[in-house]
C-alpha cells in the first residue's frame, strides 16, 4: 500500500515537472530573444533578403 502511494507521488511530481517545462518552452516561443536581422527576416518578414 505504501509503495503504491510513493509511486503515485513520484508520477505526479514527474508530471508537474513536465508541465512546468512545457510552459517554459511556450513562453520562450512567444518571447524569442533573437538578433534584429533574424527577427526582420524570419519573424516580421520586413526584409526580402538575408543581410550579409
């Protein structure tokens, strides 16, 4: 009975860690920290050619 409780707690803790990790990844996706050139070319599409 006690082993079952420990297993459940560990599974909930692992699931909680995964949820926090996924939320962090979503946050990074909405707040990218990239250079101005990358942002202009890939994200905003304000320039038509990659600056060399």
